[in-house]
């Protein structure tokens, strides 16, 4: 009887172990990559790219934290994944219509975090070279007036299933 109970127990524990284990082995799709890119007083986090088909437009999003007592300015973004890369802002066109347009630069105030997010500022990827599919990764170079270049990588994520 005792042996049987022990066997049942071992089987149960094994099952629990493997079911827990398979959870942690699941690919981290649909989550923002927890990567941080830091240089000087500038930290880039929450990088992600919206999926896009070759020849079409999509966008790149991220947060910038400036821990300096001085403002810094994002002056350009460069990447080989699109024919044209621009810094964009979203604005109200009137009649409840939203539009977007390119801006020369974006000032990141001192001691603050600035979010590049959908319906706000973003980096526009115009005429994507290859399909950008979920879980693909791409490199983007962000150029700041004071801090210089910060090379980051971003994952392609489906916005609809994002956790935040
Ligand atoms: Cu845009």
C-alpha cells in the first residue's frame, strides 16, 4: 500500500513539475522585450515594432528616460528595415480626424520619461524592405543631441495582445 501511495505521489509531482516547466518554456510572444539600452543619462526601454508587410508603412515605439538635469533631444532615427525612417507626431486635423506629420526633433525634458506610443509620437517606418512578422527583431539607431547614438533592438509585437 505504502509503495503504491509513493508511486502515485511521484507521478503527481512529476506531472506538476512538467506542467510548470512547460509554462516557463513558452515563447514570450506578445510581450515587450525587457531590454534596456543605456548610454550616459539616456535609457531606452519598452522597444517594439508594429507588424508590417514589405512595401507598406509601420512604426517603432519605445520609452526614453532622461535622468539628466538637462533636456536632451532626439534628432534622428535610422534603420535598414525601411526605405525612409522619420520621427512623427500625431495631431488633431479637426472634425475628429487625426493625422500625423514628421517633426525635426523631439525634446526629452530633464529628469523625465517620454513615451513614443501609438497615437502619439513614434518613429515612422516608411516602405518596409522585408515583411516584419511577430517575433522578428530589428535594429534602430537613435541619435540624441547630447548623448549621441544609441543602437537598440526591437521585437515585432502584435499590439492587440500587448500586456500594457
Ligand atoms: Cu507616422
